[in-house]
């Protein structure tokens, strides 16, 4: 079981990738998160629909005239 640790490099890499416009590492990390940590067997994902999550985030970032 791969629990998220303070020193885990994956979230840091995902954040750097987001700044350059790449969402894939972020999706991988978010897809593995549960309410208890990361990769906890038997726990449902914290974000069960990542496409919907990113659609909502994109809507928040859209200029007012595009909403």
C-alpha cells in the first residue's frame, strides 16, 4: 500500500506539470486519493469523476463572458 507521505515526490511533480499545462500527473495523483490517504484498499476515491472535477475547475477559471 502506497500511503501519501510528506516527502512523496508525486504531488510535487504533479504541481510542476500543472504549471506547465499538463494535467496527466495531477489526474494520476487525484485518482489515487481516498479520504484516508492514497491507494487505500477498499476505500472509494476522493474524486470519483475526474472529468467532472476538471470541468468545474475550468468553469471557475473561465472569464465571465465565457460562463
